[in-house]
């Protein structure tokens, strides 16, 4: 089976071959034409053609080896001029080589090539007794060389600005991609940890009741079913953003504080009594803040179910003018003065910090855990 043609690579090869071919054709033809028009110069011969082709054919390697190609054009052009051949388009290859070399960032080599050709041409003609050019013509040639160098410098500066802007955009895209991966990882951790914790508690309850009181095991099994179903729905929603195909991802509203009542009732099925207290006037919040507040409450209740020996928890939400304050307390007991910070508390703190807020985890006077998140509006 024939492999498909790589169009960009094929186009690059065509351009790479076309440049030396076109320059060779124009330079050789133009040099013969100039020889017939300038009778005082050396007649065209095979050596003139060789000199013209050296610089023109060398342009084939200009993109990969710009400095050697530049010096090949300098030497061939200088010998051509010192041999007193007719002035013609032999300088085309040299101009292209100098311009490209400087534009690609080889500034020292480019200016050295310009100066070498100019000094070699003027000084060589003087040494060989061929200097028939007036001072104005010498200055004019030097001015043209300087203009060529400065134009190449302008294009080089523009190229570097474009490349710097492209690098900046790429770094910004990589940074945003990293932040998005972190957000998705946090979402996955919160969803999986919360639902698996509820399923674990309900499964333990069902196993305890299935032999002694089978009729009371049904609510626990029903809670396991609901928790697993909700976990799958949320996982599909989160993982959907990672899909690269055209397959449509599940569509549902972003989880926020409007799902708090459902979270409270779902946690209550795991045997934890949850009280909700609202201060201030509830109002719509920015999507990122709304989601972060809900996930902090969810992770706090998950930690209570998994780790705390608690029977109840209190969720307080205060809507202020400058910030949203979320506080979760439980009535558990602990012998340690400070709670151990695992992935759960670290993840909650990262969520708060990403929004410019703070999160603290301390013990209550009764020994329970108190999470306070201050999220600026």
C-alpha cells in the first residue's frame, strides 16, 4: 500500500531545489549577456561559468549550513570580480546568502562576509592594478553593502520577535494545560474519594445487617446503588473533557452549591448527621468559586466519614460582600493537637489558593476538626 505524500515536506524540498536552479539560470545567462555588453572586460569562458555555479549551487545547503554557503559565495564572487569578468548577476547568490545568514542569527559571519568581499574587491583591484573605479563608485558599493546588512538585521529582529511570541504562546498553553490537568485530578480525587467512602460505609452496614436483620439491609444497598450511579455520572462528565474524538460528551450543569442539599442527604445515609447553616443572602457565584466551595465541603465531609469518629457535622456558609466563607465542623475526638494533612486537606488548600483565598484546618475545643475556607469574591 502506497503511503500518503507528505505535502509540506515535499513543498520544502521543491523550494530548496528551485532556489539554486533559478539563481544559476539567471546568473549564468545574465553573466553572458553582460559580457557581450561590456567589451572592456574579460570574455566569458568556462571558468566564469564555474565561478557563477559555485555560489549558485551552494544555495541548496543554505538552510542547513548557512555559514559555509556564505563563504562559498564570498570566495566565488571575489574571484569573479578580480578576474575582471563583466559585472552581472553573479552577486545574486552572495546577496541571498548574506541576507539569510544574518536573518537566521549568524550576525558575525554575515557582516564578516560583507566586509571581506568589499575589502577584498577594493584592495585586490588596487594590488592587481585594476582599480579604475572612482571614489564615488567605491563609496556607492560600500553603501549598498551596508544597506544590505541593515535590511537583513531588520528582518532578523522581526523573526526573533515572532519566534519569542510563539514561544510565549506555547509556554502559556502548556501552563494552562498543566492547570487544567491539576483541576481534573482534583475533581477526580474528590468525586472518587467521596463516593467510594459512602459506598464503603454502606457496604459495611449492609454486611453487618444481612445476617441479623436482612430487611434493614435494603436501604444500605439502595444507597450503594445511588452513590455508584452518581459517581459514574460525575466521572463521565469530568473525563469527557479529555476526549479527543468527535464523540459527544455527557452534558450536565457544573456541580456547585446548588447541589449541597443533595450532598447533605447523601452523606446522611452513611450515618453522619449533617446540619447546614447559611449566613447572608445566597446569590449566584462565579463558576470556579462555586465549584471550589462545593468540592471543599464534599471533601471535608468525606474526611469526616472516612477518618473521624464523629456522628454529626455542621456546614456553615457565609455570603459576605468581599468573600465567601465556608466552615465545616465535626464532633469527632482526637488525641493530636493538629490534624494530619493528607491529600484531602492539601487538595482543598490548593483549590482555595488557586482562587486567591486561604484554608485552615484546626481542632475545635471539643477535639473535632474544623475546616475554614475563605474564598474572595
